[in-house]
C-alpha cells in the first residue's frame, strides 16, 4: 500500500510540474497556479509517506 501511495505522490508531482511549465509557456497564470498546487499536494503526500516509513517499527 505504501508503495502505491509513493507512486501516486510522484505522479502528482510530475503532473503538477508539467502543468506549471505549460502554463508558463502559454502565459496562463491560472494553469501555472494549479500546477504549483498539484505539485505541492504531491510533495505533501511524499512527506507523509516518508514520515510513515520513519515511524515504522
């Protein structure tokens, strides 16, 4: 299960980075902001999974 969540975090990070880059390229500030938000969500999920791994007995 944890591996699935880690993969999901990476996927969100990549999608967010791509969306942010495309938004910047076309001058769409809303798309850029949404991409940043998605990337931040992926970063948070990854941090949560790392914390869970650290706390495992």
